[in-house]
C-alpha cells in the first residue's frame, strides 16, 4: 500500500478470474446471441466493429469472429437497454445506473438485428432469470397440488426476492415510445432488465395467462403471433413518424 | 480483458444471497490463509478485506467445481484448470455444507437448467407452455438445445 494513503484504501484494480471468463466466452455451449455490432469507443470516439457473443448475463466482444480471446466483457446486471438517438443507424444503448456509470452505445447492421439484440440483452440478467424460475417453481407446486387446470392465474412471488433494488428511473432526453403503448417484451418499447415484480406491491386482478405487472386490454385474447404483428406494425409506423419529425442536431 | 469494473463494484454492494467471514487461500503455490468477507451476489463470489468497502476480487461462478477438502473446508476450481483451487475455511461443518450447496446452484447455467426443467414439468402436467404468458417461449436461451451435454 502506497505511503500517504489512508489505511484501508486500496488502489489495486479488482481481481477477476479472467482466464475462466475467457473460457466461458469461448466454450462449446450454445450462445444466447451472437453477431457483429459497432461499439462506440467513448463519448466522442469512433465506432469499432466487434464480434459480440452473449452468454448468460455476460456480453463478450471479440476483435472478430475467429478470435480466441475476448477484447472485453460487459456484465449485464442492473442495466437497462434503450433505443438511442445517434448518428449511427440501428443504435441502442446499455445504460447503467449511478452518477459516473458508463453507457455503452452499440449499433447493429439491420433493424432486425437491432431488435433481436435489444430483446436478448434486456432479458439477459441473472436477476430476470431468477424471477422467472421462482414463478415457475410456484406454478409447478400449484399444479402438482391440484390447484387448477391449464388456465392458471399467475401467482405473485410469495417471498421477497433478493433482487437488485430498482434503479431510479433515469430521466434522459432520449426518444421513447409514446406512453400510450404499454411496455411490451415483444414490441419495440423500452425494455428494462429491472425486476418486473415488485415484492409487496398490490396484486392486480389475476386473469389467466397475463403478466402480473402489465395487464393488457381485450387484445390480449388474440393469438400471440397476431398481437405481435399488430404491435410491430404500429411501432414501425410510429418510428417512421418520429424519424421524419426529428430535428437534426 | 476489459470489463466494467465500476458496475461490478456496484454489484458487490447489492444484497447478497449469502455473506460470511471465511478463511480464504488463493490458488497460487504458497498462498497464506486470510480472513475475508465473502459475499455471493447473483453468479459472482466477491471477497473483501474485512474492513474495506470495495472488494479485493470477484470470481465468476460459471463452469466451476465445488469440492470438499479437509473438514470444514471446500474449494472452488474451474473446469479448464481443476487443480487451480481457491480454498475456503468455514467455522463449522454446517456452514461449509451450506456454502457448498449455494455455490453449486449459483451459476447462470444452473438457473437456466432449472427453468427448462420447470417449464417441461409444467408443460407435462398442464399441456401448456408456461413461458407463453411472459412472451418468451421462443427465446433461444430457454430452449432445450441450450443445455450442455
């Protein structure tokens, strides 16, 4: 420890089992998403094209698809994934909470790729996975005890989840979809990796086959694929309007 | 390898699944046992000097192996180098057992397998896919093909 520093002050970088991380990045198991993305170096830096591999809650990036070791990794806990206003087309951001926290601006090579990445990244956190597992655990217990038939009301988590505390809503001057649209996992609305179940909150009336935190209207009865297409069209139209009405910086 | 250290530090301050003061010995030859505050948060094991707020280090708990060593002691190693072990000394057998069980279940990959298991079980009993209500039934990460051999 350098002289002159107060006791307990460590200036060494945090250790991490990087070699194991590199093996996890390149092991044979199927990945959750992979592809080329442009990554902005810093606030005023250029974009670099990198090969990205999403595995679990870790987003690795390589020099190219044949590289054996990642250049780096973005740990995806406690972040939100948003569309952004950027010079680059098909841009989106992975934003972390906190005063000096980093925002990673990434750009895909097509609309479809961008949507795929935003969807995949917003569901990548361990926290999200754990929530879903807990839900299913309870559902399985309920069906096994003969609580009901196929159309089960969604039980809320009974025990408080040791999830990350919900990050305060960032109020960025970024374009967001009109608030009339409910945030949907399948549409292009803003996704969040925050816990969607808030322990202790008021349970909504439990109609079958609904997400507890996002009650939908009568359209919910339509087949899922048709719903998805409906919202998709609406969103494409809105996006077109928004793009043409944007003032260039 | 670059990584978002600040965010990892922030993660280390989140509520932990488990936390305790344990004896810890690094994998290098000749490492000495040190008292560390060890904290399990999602799939990371953080370890702190007992009087510091920032972690000395973190272990990502994917593809790891948790092994019983001497009584009250376990080790964590990784599949690609099983002899390179991080040793942890507990204050009792019970504590050792508790930690070993928690660490074996701590990985994302384990959680993913649990999800797939519950999904299939519910499907068997009800005939319905429980992930449809979340709108995530087609997600690559929740398919059976995602399971390692």
